[in-house]
C-alpha cells in the first residue's frame, strides 16, 4: 500500500527532477490503480496452479527489483514502466493474500488473522507514506524508493523462510464455504460504491479541513494522523466479528461512515467535531474493507483467489472513481459538497448491502469441487 501511494507525497520533487508536470507524476498513481483493475482477474487465473507461497514470493521479488528500478530511472517513461510492472505484482498480491492468510489458521481464528493483515492497509497512510515523504524530502525522492526496495527484500526473505508451503490442516482456502454468485456480485457493488464514497471525501480532505473547518496548516498532519490511527483501531476491532458476522460488520461500518460524512457536510465548521467525524470515517472504512474481504471468502462462487481478484478490482475502481467524482464536485460546486456526495455514495452502498437477501437467490450454489472437499473432510464410517 505504501508502494502504491508513495508518489503522492513526493509529487513536487519528482516533477522537478524528471522535468514533468505534477499532473504527469500523478498519473503514476492513477495509472497504477487502473492496471490493478484490469489485470487482477486474468493474472490470478493464469497463476491459479501455483502455490500461494510461490506467488507471494514472486510478487515481493518483483517489488524489490521494480522499486530499485524506479529509484534508478533517469526518464519519466522508464519510471512509468517500472510503476506499471509493480502494479501487476500488486494486482496479484491482493488476489492471493486473503486466501493465503486464512489458510494458515483454523476457521475460528481466520477473522482475527484477516483483520490483523488489514492493519497494513491502515498503517500505510499513517506510517509508510509519511516516512517515505520525510526521507524523500531530505535525501531526494530516489532514496525513498531505495528504502522501499530494501524493506521489500527483507519481507521477501521472511516469506521465503517462514511461510509454510501449505497452510493449516485443510490447506489453503480454495473455495467459498457458502458459494453464491449473486451475493458475490452484491459484495462487488458494495465495495465499489463504498470505497468511491470514502475516496470522494478523503482525496480532498485537506482543502475541506482548511476551508470549511478552518484548521491551521500546522495541525493538518495531526488531524490526518488521527484519522489514520482510527483506521488501525477499526481494522483490529472488527477482527473478532469477521468469522460469523462479516455482513454485520459491513452494514455497521457503512452506517457509521455515512452518518459521519453527513455530519461533516452539515456541521463541518467545528474543528473538533470535524476531526472526530474524520476519525469515524477512517475507522469505518478500514473495518468495511476487512468485512468485505472476509465475506468474499465465504461466498466466493468459485476459487477464493479469483473472488479476491474481483474484489481488488472493485476496490481500485472505487479509488479511481471516487477521486474523479470528488474532483468534479470540487470544481462544479464546493469542497463542502464533496462530503455530501461521499455520504450519498456510501448510503447507496448501504442500501445495496441491505438488499442482499432480496437480490440473492434462495438456493445456495454448491460447486462440485466444494462438495468433494466437504465429503473428504467427513470422517470415514
């Protein structure tokens, strides 16, 4: 996650060094997300016969090389190419990591394991990107990518050394426990709308705090840090409930998020209230992401890695769409209106999630592969 967002904090220095506009450097993030949307499912299908350990190791090795290539790139085109190859690795990462993590633990512990994994998503904007920005400002943007390459190398070594070739008894989670295609489609729609709402607000949270809440520039880092820390708390707090109550986690998170965004729109002038609402949005967004991923594992209509690839594509589509919609609203109306638009998108996501029982068919789809797995687990007479 730090790899994906790192250029955001280094836009100016990268633009000056490479003799390109700030908007061109911004494409390094936008293009990254678009690649993830397009290639997640095809790449996962192509690598379906490889072990998750092999895929994760290969992804991290690619990250090591491409982060170093980004640091050494002497032209914008080479940097753009390195970023696109890195995006291929990240697309594959999100497709396999949830099933790989879940496969390491017995059923009762999987929810907590997934919530712990998702703290990485929340820590990236709180710890990873700020540290990378700080290093880049002091030693040049290339040093940040070198440091990223070193950290990726250490992670690669840890995965190769410590990750077992197979998970807990029963192996990797390959098929959903209650496969249902319609419910899975609902998860995709909820993910896209919910993340689009979050990004519509978060992309322009800085001008909102400055112009609407009248927060001083010196206090911006603290305000954003509170929101990020709340994301970590939200991710961890949802863990005990992800096993049997993942739909409830999603619904409650969306409800909290929409309520906080509406409060920001109507009462965002108050500094303390605005920061508190941003914290709620950050925590709710993190728990929503964990809940949707856990739900996707449960109802995956086919292999869980393919299902995770679809959710990753929906997530990144929400990121790109939310940022785009927020920009349109900011230009056409006002920065305050971004909070209202974000709330409406999240409310739409909440309505779709509530309608899941009506949308889904009553008869649960049971794939032949799933039935064979269930028969294999039954004790012999």
